C-alpha cells in the first residue's frame, strides 16, 4: 500500500512538471519556428537617376596620311606617339625619279619656248614680205601677180597658226613641269594638322605603290591631349532619357579599367545619333560623349563604363529598393490585407499578357507602376502600405507622397532559419 502511494506521488510530481513545462516549451518552439524578417529603414537624402552603358574611347578626329606618289621610303622623321605640327615633314620618299622628271620637263619647256621664238621670227618675216608686196603693188600693180600675193598672204596666216601651236606647246610643257614639281613635292609627306601620331603603318625602306590605291602611312589624332569622344550604345528604352539629359546639360561620369580608383566627372553628351543598330532583336543608338583629356590618361580603344545622370533630387524621403521587391506569402499577411495581395497577383498576371494590350492600356499600366505596396511587421503578420514612388538609383527609390516617415522599418526579406 505504501509502495502504491509512493508511485502515485511520483506520477503526480511528473505530471505537474510536465504541465508546468508545457507552456514554456510551446512558447519556445513557436519562437524557434517563427519567421524572422529582415528589415531596412526609410531614410532621407539625395537620389540620382542614372542610365548605365559601356563605350569606347576614340579621338575626336582621326586624320589618315597617305602617299600620292610611289617609291621606296627613304627617311622616317616621326614615330608612334610623337606630337607633330602642321606642315612638319613626317617621311620622305626617294625623289630620284621625280627629280629626273623635273629636269626632263624643264628641258622640254625650254625647247618649246625656243620654238615660239622661231615661230615669231618666221611670222615677222611673213609680215615683212606681205608689207613689201603691198608697197610694190601700190607702185605698179604689174610688179607682182595675184598668185604671188596670195602665196605671201597665206604664208603669213600659216606662220600665225604655227606661232599659236608653239605657244600652246609651251603651256602644255609648263603644265607638265608643274605636274612633275608637284609630284616631287609629294615625295615629302607633310602633316596636314597639329596632333599626335597614334599609328604608323610604314617602315623605312618599304616600297609604296600608289597606282591603284593610296597607301596609308600615318594616322594623326588632332587635339588628343585636349579632348576625346566616347562612343556608347544605349538601349532604345533609355534613349528618351538620354535625350532629356542632353537637353538639360546633365553631366556624364565614367570609369576606365586602367584607373579603377578614379572617376571621371566632366563628360558631356555631345550627340545622340539617329543611326540605330539591331543585334539579336535589341535596338541600340550610338551616343557620343565628349570629355577633356589634358592629362592624356584616356587612350584610344579604352573601354569606359558610363553613368548618364538623368535627374538628381536633394533631401527626399527614400525607400529601400529591396522593400519594393519583397513579395510575401499569403499566410504571412494580415487577413485584412490579403485582398491587396490578390490584386498584386492579378497585376502580375496582366503583365504577362502585356503583348496583347493596346497602346492606351500599356500607357495606363505604366502610369500605375508608380503606385506600389511595401510591407511592415505588425505582430505575427505583415501589413501593407500603399506608396507612390518617383526616380530610383541602385539602392533607393524616391517617395512622392507622405505615406511613410523617416526611420520606418520596412520588410525586405526573410532571415535564414537557424540550424
């Protein structure tokens, strides 16, 4: 009997312990399995809308220097990266053939000029003969016959024609000499502009053949040490923003891989070109950005990572982008807000069939995208707040209405569960 009482007492104690520990154990388990949320505060500060693109650095202008005449390259006076001035001699082609041509054409010109003098003498002789015949005929018409007079007259006309031919030959010889002198001048390759040699495509001793195609010898970049262009390809969806930024004179900032710790801030949109390019059904437009280059850090061919500033607003209330992207499960949402969640689902379904929407419907849908929902934790559930948003950067989005206050905690995701 006593043994039974002891067992009853022990059992009662164990039941009491179990009952006493049940509620804490259930509470502990609930806390352990409860969903924990990551949150981020609403802040105030500046926000900048940008469009990012990549581009290639190129000189504002590239001048190709060729050779009009053929022959071996006798001398090279410049090399890669050399600065040059206008009319500076860059290279010389062997002038022997062209010197000989000049001497030949000068001799021919002297011959033609001598022929002119001879023709002038013969013409003068014919003129004198005509005058004497005329005087004799005046004295006595029988002193000279009509046949002899005609012969004298036509001899004079023939000598005048020979003089014209001789004078024309002089002009032709002078033109040939001028052509030879010009070709001899072309044996010296001159710089047409001030600039920097960015490419040299010829070596000393190399023979140039310009009969069929002008060979390219040098490429000069004028003002490379003053400014350069960056040619970027911008998606058609962003080209309207780029044109707006150009009209407003917004700056362009960029980096290059050669100077990863430096940002270049003086870019300016110079031109939005109309010639589109389509590749894999993606339409892009070339945008030319001009930037100073006094330090010559930006070299032709470098890849630039550009950020076109479209709009900048100071001291605005900002919502974390992660809060706008967060989409809770239905069971996590307060029953009063589940209808909102259903509406968001319908909107997402409509986005999937946007290709069937009319232009007006697409316009209305784009306008509605400025109205979004964010979520905050209220006890065991999440509650929704409707917000109207403006421009965005990589981390935050502008709040246009007064639906949220600074430091308000918004849910951005779930915390990983502890193992």
